[in-house]
C-alpha cells in the first residue's frame, strides 16, 4: 500500500470515530475515476461532477467532466 492509501484509510477511521455524518471529497474523475473507493464504502454522490479548472492531463488538456 502506498502512503496515500494509508492516509485515506486513516481519515476514514477518524471520521467514523468522530461520528461524521457528511464528508466532502474533491476527486479527479477523468481520465481516471477516483471515486470508486468511496462508493464502495457507502458514500453517495451529492451532485453532478463539475470541471475542476486547475487539473490538466500530461499533454496540457483539461481533465473534463465526469461520467
């Protein structure tokens, strides 16, 4: 496991221990979908994906909209 995966798991544990009822996560959705982990543990989408203007592909193109 990488450090990011361990940090994400640790944050999820702390949220559970603290009784969090909602979390906001900003994830890249294209060209990869980083939301599968969160859907797998019961998170639901709060709305449509929006374009994040500061992300771009390695070729300098905008990431775009999800799904």
